[in-house]
C-alpha cells in the first residue's frame, strides 16, 4: 500500500517527478510544480495523464486556449500534442505515463530528469 500524502512529504524539489508505483507498462508519478520552468514539449508516442492533488495548474496546449486545473481535476494530454504546465503557487500533481515517456519530451532543460533520477528523487528545492 502507498500513502500518497506520505509520498508528497518526501518530495524534495520542484519539477522532479518521483515514481511511486508501476502498473503494467505505466509509471505512477507525483511531482511539485511552482513557476513556469516546464518547457513546451510533446510526447510523440505516449498520452500523459495529469491529476491535481493540491493547488492549481495552468495547462497550455498548442493552438488551444489555456485552462486552469484545480484539485481533483484530471486531464489527458494526447500523444503528439505540444503542451506546457505552470503554477503560480505550489501545486502537486499525479502523473500516469508510459515507461517510455521522457520527462520533457525531446526538449532538454535544467529541469529534465532521467527515469533513474525519478526513481530516486533526491534533488533539493
């Protein structure tokens, strides 16, 4: 059994997803977001599920109006859709992604984390 509240307390850095479970070929991850460091990116072959655990998240999709997700909201970004997320205040999200999904797609920035780093999230805020 995994207690998500306990897992959230263990998050040490923003923009650094932590893998908390595996289901078939999917990872269940949690992450804290604050600010707008997530770059525009896409996942060519994978959908990405966002579920808001705490706070609010601005979701931007290419060629579509942006919208704000609140606690309890769920949204799936379809494969091939360029997107970015941001949050003015701290937001905690749960992600469900294929094990092949790259954190920031093919875009590499200071916040990009490899899967091995997501399994052992130790970066400081």
